[in-house]
């Protein structure tokens, strides 16, 4: 039985309108994961500080764990699941670059970082190293592969701007700190 304060809300997520019934105090993360089955965004800190729950709202990185679902009803939302392109689900260039550079280990932080990197590259197609670091500073990676994460964003930028697509393993070692 639904709680007395449950209400229907309609969200535009990954290009599709979806209507769900949720508590008035439900977070966007709860609705995405529990009601819509979109589990890419993770619950990390519950305070909007670790970046594991980041989704794009109107193209801007937004911590879904502290965003009320009811505030997202007029928003365009994009999750990591919505980045795959075309009928076959080809990976977004940022997703592919994360794979190619080994910019993931446990993968818990990866979806939030990927969508934040997409937002950065949409706003600034050729970011500098310091700009990439600044864009990802709110994301915590406990495995410590920051050097590879920065390299992945740089590689995605190069590929998205018509540059070379090769990957040199020596260029993407874990030694570089963000």
C-alpha cells in the first residue's frame, strides 16, 4: 500500500517520459534506482559529496542523492545508461575511453565520473588537464586510478574532436595524481 503522501510524478529520463508514484520526500536517486530500475548511479555518501550518484540534469552534473525527485519533474535527466548510442547501444566515446585506458577498477565511482566528464566535454570540447581535474574534484575514487581517469577524459576529447584513437599503456599508468 502506498504511503499517504505518495504522488505521481513524470520525469524525462534518457529521452523518455516516465511516470512513477513516490513519496513527496523521495530523492531522485531513490526514484531512478528503485522505481525505474536505473542502477548506474550509486548511493555513496547520501550527502552529495562523493559523486557516485551524479546524473545530468539539464546537462549539469547533479548529485541525485540530495535532489528531491519532485524538483526534477520539469528537468531533462541523463544517466549513464542513457549514454549508449544507436540501435546496437554503441558506447559513448567517454565510456569507451574509460574502458580503453583502464580508468576503472571496482567501478563504483565510474558512472558518476563518466556523466560528469560528458558534461565537461559538452561545455568545453578541449579541456586542459587542470580543467579536467577541477570538473572531477567532487568525485571520490577509492581505488585511486585518477591518472587513468584524467587520461580517459583526454582521450575522449581527442577522439570526439577528430584526433588519433590509439591508446598507449605507458601514458595511462596509475602514477599520475589528480
